[in-house]
């Protein structure tokens, strides 16, 4: 397999994993994952990301704290989320959501069931590990961009190691709890969380794959 074919294979086969096996990932495998992700490019090689990784009892304490907090508190982000989704972006978002709901048998209009599924974010979809990604507050937007590149590399590295993973902005929506729980200083901004572990490939939530827009929808050629 050529390098571009290997990369394409990772990109095509990766998906957002929403159900996990009940077993820990060995520490050497997690360290390998983090070492690969650390090769991410960044502006002037500043590498503004820092990562907190939970395992075992620490994941369970965080899961309990997050679910209790999320039931009682509104979302509060360090980085403002999109004000709204318009046009094709709204359409893509809806299509992805309906794929998930159809996979788990949630009918259109069943707000109670869709809310229950959304709340699985705060249970980390049963994952045994969570990575909280923060960036230097002073770097602001470009720190977030660099750290977003880190997240992309992390996801591909996880796929290469036979792991499932899902980036979760929903966790960053409770930045106050995360900051308190992990004693994160004010000079760091919470970007998102990544739940990861060995995927439960037989679970319905892992049975579908999202599409990607064709090049003509996203590329403008300037040849002359």
C-alpha cells in the first residue's frame, strides 16, 4: 500500500464511535496514540495543545460528575459555538443526525428519545477513556486552529491503532465543570473532549457512515 493509499484508508474507514467495549486500552497503546498525535503541525511549532487523559476510576469519577452537572446546568463554552447553521451546513448536520436516529430506531418528532441519545455525550458513550484538549488562551483563534489539527491527527492515529474515538464539543459546553474537576488554570481554554477506546462494532450507533461533499461543492479553481 502506498503512503497516499494508507492515508486514504484511514480517512475512509474512520468514524465517530458512539459505543465501546468494556475494557481499558493498555497504557503503551495510549502512549503510542499520543506520540503519533504529537507530530501534528502547528504555527511556528508552538504546539499550544495540552491534553488530560482519563483511565479507570478517574474516567468513572469524571463520567459521574459530568452527567450530574449536565442535568442541572446550561451549556457554557470557552469558545463560542456556531450561532446557527444555514443552508447546506444545516442540511448536512440534519442528515448526520437522522442517520444516527434511524440507526437506533428513534422516530422523527420523538424529542424525548432524541434527548436521551444526545445525553449519551455526557456518559462518553460508555468509553473507558476521555482526552480533554485545551489550548493556550493567549493564542486565541490560532491556538484553537492548531489544537483542532491535533484533534484530527489524534482521530486518525486512534483508527490506525484499532481504536474508536469521537470528538465532542458537547463536553466543552460544560467548561466550568471540566475546569473545576481537573483544576485547569484560567490561562487555558477548553476546546473539546475526545472519548476513545475499543469500539463495539456490533452496536447500532456504529452501523452507519456519513457522506462527504464532492469537490465541486467546496473547491473553486483559479487557473488564470
